C-alpha cells in the first residue's frame, strides 16, 4: 500500500472507513448532550453490603454476572481443545531440539527466577476479591513462568515435574467444580457468598479458575514451542 | 498525561501497518499493548491493566515470536568450496556469499547459511526449509532433481585428470554427476564416490586411473595429490560448464528476483569486480 | 476530556480496520485484527472514565470512583481475543503447510483451483 499510488479499491475502502468513523464520533458527541450515565451504580450499592468482597469489579464478574465468566472459561477451553486435537494429529519437526536457548547464563537465571513468577501468578489468582488481579491474569502469568523454566531445562521434562498427564484429566473436573458452585448459589435459598463460608467459597472459585487457565495456557505454549518456526 | 499515551497509540498503530519485516511488527504490537495497559492504569482500571499486560504483552508476543522464528530468513545450503563459499576464522566469505548477501538486503531478510557435504545434498533439496543451493553448483551436478537453475555467474570447465601409468582401472566421479554427454569416457567403467576426499584417497591409492570434476573442486583436489602422483598426472579439459545457483522449482518468485539481481550485476560490471577480487 | 480520548481510540480502530482490509499478508491481517480488538476494548473503558479516577476497590477514598461495570465486561473480551488469536495462528500454520505461501491472493486462487478439480 503505497501512499503515492492508491488504487480505486483502496480509495473506496478508505472512504467507507472514514464515513463509519465519522458516524461513531457523531454518536459519541450527541450522547454527551443527554449525559453519559454511570452504569455501575446499582452494583456499587449492592456490593457495599457484603464486607467479604472489596474489589467491586470481582463482585460483578464473579457473583452477579457469573454467566459471562462461565462462558469465557468455555471459550478458552474450546481454544485449548482445538490445539490439543491438532497437536495429536501432527508430528513435530524433524530437526527441532528440545532446548529453546543454549546458554549457561539463561539456564542459571531462569532456574532462579521462575518460582517468583509462579508465586506472583498464584497470589494474583487467589486474591482476586481483595485487589486487582483475578483468575485469568494469575493463570496466564503462572503459565509464562513455566515457559521460563522450559527455557532452562527443556520443554519435555516439564511434563514429569508438573504431572502433566494427571492434570490434563483433571482439567475438566475443575470446570465441573466451578459449575457446582454456580448451581449452589442459584438454587439454594441462602446466600453462599456472605460470612466466613463466603470467603472459603470465593477462594475455591478463584483458585479453580486460575488452575484451569494455567493448565490451558501451558498446553498452548507447549504446542507452540514444539512446532516453532513452522509458519 | 493520557493524551501523550493516546497519541503514542496512534503512532504505533501506524508504524505496525508500514513494517516490512514481521518480527518488527510483532514487537511494535507488544509496545502497543503495553501503552494500552498504561492508559488503563491511569484511568482507574487496575484489573483490566493487569489482565491486558499479562495476556496482551507477554502471551501474545511469545506465541507470535515462537511461530515466526523462521520467517525473516533466507536459507542457503552449500558445500564449503573456496573461493566461492567458505569460512575463514569464523566469518563466511566468498563470491557467492556476496551475491546472496545483496539479494537478502534487497528482500529485507537475514541470510542463514548451512554447510553440508555432497552426500547430504539430495535430502536437503526435498526439505521444505531450503531456499537456495549454492557452492559451485552447475547443471550437471545434480540433474533431474526438481530444481530451477538461475542465470550463470561464472564460466568454468569440467576437467579430467588421468594418471598415464595406470591401465585397466575405472574413472571416478562424484555421485549423481551427469556424464552421458561426455564422449571420451566409457559409461560402464565409472565408479562413483560420495565425497571428494574418498575420490582423492582412491586416486592416491591407485584404485582408479583418474577422475572427472569441475575446475573449482579440481583445484582443491590438486592440493591433496602426492607429489609423485603429480608427476605422472595429466589434466585435460572435457567440456564447458556454467556455475549457477539452484532454487527448488516451487519458488518461482525467488528465482525471478535472483535472475534479476544477476542481470543487474552483470550490466553494471559489479560481478566482474567481485570475481576479480577472489579469483585473481 | 472524555470525548477527546474516546475519539482518539475510535481513530485507532479505524486504522486497524484499514490494515485488516488492505494488507496482503495473512499474518499482517492477524496483527491488524489484534489492533482492532485492543483499541475497541480501550474505547469501552474510556467512554465512562476520566483521568484520575480512583480504582473501584473498597475503602478507596472520597474521590470519584471509576465505573466497575464496563471493566468487568471488558475482562471477558480480552481473554476471548486471545483465544481467537491462538486458533487463528494454528489455522495459518495449516494453510502454509498446504500452500507454501503467505499471500492471500495466491491462497485464494489455489483454493479455487483445488475446488474445481474436486468437483467438476
């Protein structure tokens, strides 16, 4: 796409995108005249009564709008499932070595740093109701920490250290656990999120979400490490 | 403060769309996500900032870089033959290296050279990663392998060396060499060898009465003949050949670009200068 | 101020859409899709907030608190974008293995030719 010679098709596309943008910008400005509402006021009031949950954003996506989180977990599982099925059908490259980088400095520093990153991911996952973080960020950070370990010792040995076969079978049980918690809170007449029992339920839900995302993200990374450079 | 980051977003988005090399664009996308995460922090959304930082900056960049690690390279497979393509104290030099380096700069790629032996060449041709075959290559060297031959960059000759004192022994060549057009050889009395060193040791031990090879490999071989053999050996020219490059036939664009570059170099006289520097 | 910031994020969305349509390389299209996704969710967060809002965490002080609902909705979107991206890279790998090129025009002609050969 050269600036000096724009073909007819490119001018056409540019014109349509510019019109679309102008429409949206006009919509924003006209909305301002009637006043942009703060839409989360209702949730702030409801969550003010529950002293267990201090992070209002977690209160929304972890309690009142849990369907969103549930289906987000399902979409993530579908992506991981697609990659698992594809990796069973393909053989890896002939000349791929199991070490990503061969250097002593990287080996030593990676073996030292990976527990810190893993711990950070774990902390972010279980303290979702007290501060920023949440299960998704925590799980992904833990998966990245394991990738750092894979740089140091080779991606194939991670399977033995982390009981990979066992965890793959357990992955869908975690989803059932999360579904059970949702079912309890929807069906039982009592509110399970208040009081001391509430904190325990919240922490179990957080950790199971974090564990599921961690297993899924390590699966994806392992696949891309095995088939690196194939594009 | 926010305005500065927002304008930085605009600049980065524009920069991603102009890039030619994919790795540069991926790193710029990582910086884009990082700036976005910074804006989330300034506006009072720390949850979103942490999640965008973990997923958009770390994970997406890792996956792209792992998948694209082979992308910006031009793979060259060659034998080590001075003065065409050789290694000198760890640095690669040679006539063909300079030509291919110019091609890589033109296409904004990195040159990656792999030195192999003659017996490994057929398997490297069928591997998907090889893009150019170099190393004093000529059309008769590996005939009928599904390769496109480019324009020649140097003319040479096929030479034959014969020890006049040995009789009734076959003539040796390297495997796959096409000798059907050469009249002076009896086609049934040829023995094939896998490597130049095997050819040399067979000649020195008098198992063959002579061998045929192109002039570049012949000059390497001449250094290894024993002096008493050298007195009784006779070198004669058999036919003319052209040194070219070879590209697998599926890469039509690359063949066209390399031909274009070779034509350009011949027209402007740069090819002569490169050949002068190495061959004289 | 809110208007100005949301307008700029909409402009970045526009840039991403232009890149998505006009680029010929399959991977550059994926990168432009990433830009569109990231700046759309930025728009959703910017439209109800101003610089200097406090985070919506309890006991955060008396200053104006940010709106928590768009943030919760947007968290889902980030993870979904990432899932779509991982699967698209997978499909690109399959395409490249089959057709040996990253140019979208050549892939289209090859696919049409394969279609014609299979179903006369």
